């Protein structure tokens, strides 16, 4: 039975709901005296919420029913649905679904729509299923990942999921959308995939980073109908005027809430078409900054009316993704996934219910994560037994001197601007140049034991010595490593192999910090509290190497992404992302420093 089928009331439950609603049967629970987010009008209602079993039976005037099995007081407080995250990659939280539930439900987020593209690349369809199931109260719905691999011409990647399997999953009851696909792919296969999603009655999630005018029009013409990459008012208006839903992103890569909510008057025409997502947000930011509660505070601090902000966090995604007959609204027959909010502007619940049961109070979950980790989720780092620093060598046409290379500069999270750099050559090998903050970056196959390695150069990480490495290059989940010298890069990669994946920083020939992520090389096997502490230490270690980034490891995960301009890297080489073709790192001709392409 799918999540949606499970959440609908049975015939027996519907009969009980009707009897409770007309007073023939005692409610199991009444939330009394609160101001309730209206399901159909833009107002707060003075209502009691009457609950029978897992579902809401009625909204009544205060004290309409005198008795109930249990009562919760909401006097002086507001009652709203639990928040919905409209687009989240659970892998990048570094948590398994059960640990994410412990963190997020306590902060009011009770439903997530997840695109499991990382798990799909590591484990295939078994990985997709792994991220959709938890015995905790968190509701998880599927955005079917189409990027496994994103392109057979540009990477080998990890697992391969057939088009037949993708099409079949579009009909599963847990599916709400086709996941984000490559905006530069105009091929027949992707077109057939879009058609299959539309025929199955599913939304199509977009990835419109830096797209505008013709390129945006061509993407939306395929049926793409939502976007989480809009980072300015102009982008929001351009997309909503074309009928798209905007899922305002606040991730560990970029927080778009500040820019989007900077001009409330200008944003007014689009407010009904906004909801929220965390996309790629790691455990440390989730625990310190918040989940969807963070979006609410940002919106209200910028001047959005609280009523509208709470609609964005609940009703808007429920309506758009066709969940509103199940959850996301406080209305009869819907699942009683509710929360009591003492302070609207804080957006943090005193009480959280899932299916009519109290599951969190005052910021703490009242349940344990009992999800088991199958043995097959471990030992996913497959590298040759013996690695050599030669794998990171880029040969130059001259034994000494300087050469010009194509390089990319990180900005605004995962966006990359192409530029040319002049780098030194020693013994016929192109070197990184920390003085220019131009470091070597490599993507290494970790799925097939080939040690295939693509090499490039990047600015923005600021390392003066050492290297950083991760086993989560997006979306193929290969290893990505950035460093000052080949020996440090080799040590970092070899450490990932011995620890089973995760994050590592090295300096002066020693490992200075690790964050083990043994579940697929992506997720922790310990509590979210311990994982957050480890990640915080790793961030401090990276800062000690000279890195100015607040979240360097997750940003490193996206240097290789080749569906975002200007460049990407796979284990096969450097890619011009708009052209979707390989290009040489070395440039011919005389040196010409820092001239933009």
C-alpha cells in the first residue's frame, strides 16, 4: 500500500468520522480554543479541531462538544498543518529518513517530497525505495529521479535505471512528480519521459538554474511546472507568469529567501504561487537554522503577512501537488497532521501531531528512530586496491613554465562562472596555484573500481594547503576532491575508501577531520545530534585550511554538476554544460591571465 492509499480514511474510518461530526460518538481528541488556519478562506478561525482516530472529524465553534477522550489546549495559540517541504534530497541532509524525522518533525515539518537521485545512482531502484520508507511519523512522497545517469554520453555514473522503470514508478501511489531533469536535454528519451509523467497525471519538477527567455520557454514547454532555482524577483515573476509554481529554496548552498522577499510589493502578484523547499540542506543547518520553519521566519521578517506565510508552508504545496484531499489543510476527513504554534513569528510548535497522535513537544521528538539499516547499504566505495598520485596529474605541453587553463569560479552556492587562469608547470605537470586561489579538482569513479578521474581547476575554496574530499558528487555520487597538491588529494581519497565514504580534510600528510557517512557514502549511521557535531568540527577544520565557505563539503558536491552553467566535471572530464560536450582543460596559445570566456 502506498503512502497516499494508507493515509486516506477507510470506509470504517469514514463512518466513524461522520458519527463524531454529528455528535453521535465521542471524539478521541479535541484541540480546544485555538485560532485555526482556515482551509478555504484567508482568515484565522475560532475553532476547536475535533479528531477521531487518525483524521479530523470536524471544525466546530469553541466548546461545541463538551467531552472527548483527550484534550489539548491551544488557547492563545494557532493551529496549522505540519509544514511541507516541496523538494528535498534526503541524502544531502546526511541523515537517514528516520533521523531526519526526529529532527524535522520536532520543528514542525511533517511531509517531504524527495527526489532520491543520489540513492538511485548508488543503489538503483532499491535506493529509491530505501529513502521512501520509514517507520517514523514523517510523510515521504516521491519525485521520480530521471538522472540515473544524467547522460550516458558524459558519465558512466553508478547504477543504471531503465526508462521502463522510470515510467513505471510514475504510476506508483507514493509518486507526486517526475524529478528534476536536465534542461539542456532535448532528446527523444527525455521527451518521452515528460510525456509519460503528464499521462500519469504527475507534475514535472524543474531545474531552471540560470535559464531565461528561449531556454526557459523550451524547458517549460516540455510540461515542467515548478522551479526551486529562482533566486531573484525577476526570475520568480518570469516563471510564475508562465504558470510555474515557485518552491522558494533555502539550502546549505544558497538561501534565496532574502532576495525573493526583498520587494514584497513587487512579489505580490506571485504570492499565491509560492511554497518552500530546503533542496540540499545538511544536518547542521537544519538543526541550527531550521527546516521549513526557517522559511516562515524569513518571509514574515521581510513583511509577508503571517497568514500568507503559513499558507505557503502548508496549503499551497498541498493544493499544487494534489495532496490537499489527504493532508496540508485543517479540514474534515484529512489526516490530523497538525501543530500548535505559540508564537506565529517564531514558527516553532509546542505540540506536533501526526495522524492524531502527539509525536513531538517543545522541540523534541517523542519517538525513537527504529529504522533498520540493511547490510547492502554499507561498503559502497569501490576503488582499486592501490592508488597513485599520478591519477591527479594533468600533463602540460612543456616541462616548465606556465599554461592557460579553463577554470570555474564558484559563486552563489553551486553556480560556476568560467574563466581562464595562468598556472605554473613543474616537471611537465600543471600545478594548482593557491596564491590565485586556483586549486585542482578531480572527480573519481567510486562505483566500478576503475579509478577513472576527470580533472579541472576551481576558484573559491581558498585552501592554502591540504585537500578536502567527499563521496557525494552530484548527482552520480562519485568522489570529488579539491586540493593544493596531488599527495594530499590522494590521501583524502584513500581515507574515504577506508572509512566507507563521507567527508574528509587532510593537511601536511595527515587526516585532520572526518565525517563518516557509511550509509551509501551519503548518510550517517548515528544520531542527527552526533552527525551535526561532527560536521561542525569538519567545517572548522576546513576553515583552518583557509576555506572561507560556510559549508565547503556540500558545495564541493556540486562543482561537478553538469546541468548548471558554465562547467561541470565527471569521471570522464571537463564539460561545457550549455553545449553538453567535453572540452579540454588546457587552452592553446600564449598565456592570458584571468580573461573571461
